[in-house]
C-alpha cells in the first residue's frame, strides 16, 4: 500500500459494535435455537438414514483396511521379504 493510503487508514476511528444491534442479534439467535430444540425428535435411537450412513462408513473403512493390507503384502513381495 502507498504511504498516503496507510496514513488515511491509520486516521480512521476504531470500529465499535452497536450494542443494541448486538443484543437484537443475540436474542434472535437464542430464539431460533430454542425453536430448533423444541422441534428436535424425542427419541435418541438411530434413524434409518443414520443407520444406513453408519453401514456405508463401516464398509468404506473395511475396504480401506483391505486395500492397505494388500499394499503391504505387495511391497513385501517386491522387496523379497515374504
């Protein structure tokens, strides 16, 4: 940046948050969170979607372990260690 621009920026007053606006935003956020909490399902069990996602996660993790195992076996064969 140029020196004149730096001087102009240095002369700007510090930014002060508007307390009324901050309180209004805080109240709105708390009200939204309270509405979401009241609409949350009462059951703690896994829904069908979450259960299906868990199965996919386990399947992908299993495939990753199988792939890593085969990579290690192949590397050992290349170096003649197995």
